[in-house]
C-alpha cells in the first residue's frame, strides 16, 4: 500500500445537482479536484463537468470514473485530467492522485502552496487579496495571507513571496505588504483600497513604481475601451 503524508479535505455529494448547488452557494470556487462518476441519477457526470467548466470554475481538475470506455472522447471536451475504468484499484487511484497533486503544484503562476500546521495548503493565486507581515513582535517571520474566502497565518518572509508570485499580478506596495492587482478597487497618492475594503499604505520607496504601474494600467484600459 502506498504511503504519504498528504492530507485532503474531502466533501461527498450524492448527486450532480447537489455538487452544482454547493458551487452556487459559495462565491469562490471551493475545490481543486473533482472526482465524478459518468453515470449518476439525474444529471450525469459529463454534464456536471460541462456546467462547471462553462459557468463556474475553469481551473478545477476533473477525474472521471466509469464502467464504459465509450465516453473517453467526450471527457476531452471538459479537459479531464484522468478517465479511469472501473473497477479502480487503490494503487492505481493513489498513483493518479499523486500525479494530479504534482501537476497542481507545478502550475506556479496559478497556485501558491503554503504550510499550515505541518500541512501543505494550495491556494489559487487569483483568490489571494493580500499578503502582509504580522505586526505582533511575538509573531516574527509570520505572514498573514488574506483570500476572498479566508485568511491564514504561515511562516515566511515577504521577499520569498515576491519571488514566488507572478510580478504581473502581484506588487509589493510597502516593505511589509504585497497586494493582488486584480483586487485593487482604488489607488490614491498614498494608499490602495482592496476588494475586501482593506486599505494599505504605499511605502515611500514604492510610490514611483506603483504610480508607473497605475499609469500603464490606465493606458491599457483606454486602449481596450477606447
């Protein structure tokens, strides 16, 4: 039996309709991986995946289980990562899950892996609003990562996150704060207002860099809408 220290938070649904309802109840996309049976009561697994891909989540990885090979070509339409024929052995399933996990980790510009309580947590970069140094003296080298759905405290230093994140999407506006450009609601001469209404000061050494970016952004938007 294959052994690993990986842990997964798992949710189970008795129908495709209940899975779609789960998506609709949360503004953020709640899953990294979906494991779907092709044939289910009500809406089938392929149609569930098509609905999620088209309207709800373009990034989630999909794995199909089925007794029938005839749907393999149809699974390409929803960019399925794997299509496994039943019965599926534990060893095969474990190997496919490990390869899928490794694939998610390699998409560095789309995901950020952080360590929380001796476990690896995979965050979608587009969900990250800000990353800031914890100000409490007792929390040295601790970072607060705020997402659209939660916040997390993890060890690290700001420069490390600057190197790991896409510079086209994230910018250090202060020696203690990184923000996601997609979540900025408003620029001022001295601060930025984020989508969650958090406001951060712009450091003196960062003012020119932020203003230059803001100017480029305005020029780009003018070209798009002009």
